[in-house]
C-alpha cells in the first residue's frame, strides 16, 4: 500500500491552483554561524516568483468589490515580478493588462510578459516619485484615461499584504513547526514585510522581522534614524525604494542590513554553486542579509528567508560574466588603456565571430541568434576582415531561398578585408575617431585579435569612472 504522506498532489485545474504551498529547504553548505537558515522557495510558483500570490489576491479583491468587471483592463506600475504575477492571473481570467516598467527591468522579464500578450511600456528608472515619467505616476495617469480600467497600485493595495498574512506566513509557520526566531525580507511594495509581520505578531511574537535593503534605497536609513536622505541607485530588481510605501509597516522591522549590488550578485551566484538554487538578484540581497544576521548571533536561532524569484530571469545579467565586467563586478586588473573597456574578449568566447571558410548562411544565423549586425572574421586568432549585413545582402541579392547556392558562398569572398584596428595598449582617446566613422573598435594585441569595443562600452567605462 502506498504511504499517503508520499502521494503526489492531485492534478490542478489551472496554473492558478499551483500558486503558493511552496517548499522549504535548509541551507547546508554556507556559513550560517550558530544558526540554522531555511529558504522558502517562492521561485517554485508558476510565474516564477512570490508575486503570484499578491497578483491573485489583488485581482480577486477587485473582482469582489466590483471595480474590475469582465473584459476590464488592469494597469500596474512594476519593477518586475508583480507584472509577471499579474500576467499569470489576468491572462487566465481574460483581462487585458498594461504594465509600466522601469527601463532597468531584465530583458527576460519583458520578453516573458510580451509572450503572454501584455502591453509593456518602458519608462525611465532615473527619476523619482512626482516626475511625470516615474513609473507609478505614469500608471495612475494612464488608468484615469482608459474607461473600465483599474490601477492595481500594489504600493497602497491592502490585498497585497493580505496575501502574505493569509498564505505565505501560515505556510512558513507550519513548515517550521511554529519555531521561528527571525524572518528576513526585502521591501519593494512592503506587502511581504507587513503581511508576515502581522501574522507573526499574532501567532509567534518572538519572531523578529529583519530587513534586507539595497545600498541606495532609503529604507535601511529610515529604520535606523526615523528619517532618510535622498535615494541613490541600485541594480537589484524588485526591492528597495525611494519612498515609504503606504502598505509597508516599518514598525515590524527589528534589524536592517544595507547590502551592496556587488554582495547581492555574489551571494546569488554562491547560492547556485553551493546549494543548487537558481535565484534572482533580490534573493541574493535577502540571503546576504540573512547570513550577516545569522553570523552575528551568539546563540542558536532558526531563521527563514525567501527565494523571491527564479534566476532564470537574469541569465543575461547577473549570471553573465560579460554583464558583470560591464558593471565593474569582475575584479579584473586595470591597465589604464583600451584593455579596460573590452567587456567581451575573443579568447574567452565573448565575441560572436565567424571564420573566412564559413558560409554566409552560417554568418547570417549567428547574426540573428546574437542580435548583431556585423561579425569579425577571425582565422587562427588573427582578424582577417569584417562581415556586416550589407556585405551579405550584396552577395545574395536576388536569391529567394536561404538554401540557395549564394548563401553557400564563403565568408571570405564577401567580407570587407580592409579593416581599421587599434592596439589594446592605446589610450581611450583613440576611440572617438573610430566611432565618428560609425564603426566599432576592433582591438588587437600585435597580430592577435582581442575583442570589440562599442559606444556602449565607452559610455559604461565613463560611468564607472565618474
């Protein structure tokens, strides 16, 4: 006879039935001091994040109070996962969804949203509340202009913390056998802090709420002093704020840690290597704060934190070595010349290139998969030419089928052989002349091809140096 405790869950009627009831696992391979640290795996929700809970709660509350009617439009401002959660629920319930998102949002999230038919509108991430292009202000203005629409406004919506008070927190309490000394959370909208804080205040008064906050956010300073200065900037998505959200009850916070972008990224990558958990940037922030809290304790405690979302949404960012280099996170040696600007090195596989004996069809496929318009042509480590879209077009013009003979032409017969190069030891002042010719800078070390420098690489270098 089968053990009923080992039985698989029943078949779900829809993805909505899979929201919540996420697993808990203990950290075994990281230094947690005297404490035991547990991870609530919210990345296991069907939309890949904890925000699935909030999205369902807010949409169902709007349905219940009559503000959202069949065929209506949902509008929200989101820095990331709330939008994906809303898309998960709205799509299955038949609502149109318009999302206003800051331009720092991971590309994977935007592609995911658009694949679900969501109207995604990007806005600036470098402006604060009150600016007409601030994402929340834009969403509110848009909702006022579209009949039959609602502005969900997770930052003021009481159904946001209610989702965590009635689902997330009770699950944590049950999974931990009611023995929890601390829960480490971040604050984006504040729903997680407030919802879990309310539940623990009623059912586990000994449980402390600990805040993990990105450097640049105002919240850690507010906890420490009751006031705050001007917000900075940070790359971590989904948590940290430049104001105190209405639903965030900061009085629940007993300890707060300010975590740098670098520490967040390093910790998320460490979590993958040591524990096999692929988590996003905010999860790295939470785990870093949880580890600091654990290591500071002088007696054993049982601590819980959240894996807020899956790291699959950040593969082109924090899990991409070239992205790390572009943000100065790779700790490489600086030389004071063009070597410092090469984020993508040929020897490390960072440059999409082609050989002169490859076909134009191979070149075209590499351009398409890499979303680029030109390829360095490299033979045995030596740069022998460059191939761009116009070269391919000139060689195959008039061909109706990409399987035709002209697409089998060798790259060497179509490429531009006369190319301008720079030596890697030259100064940054050599770049403007190249860019004025509307070219990328092809960098060599003697005869060896090193890599490519683009305008964006130069801008990023100047940003990091400022």
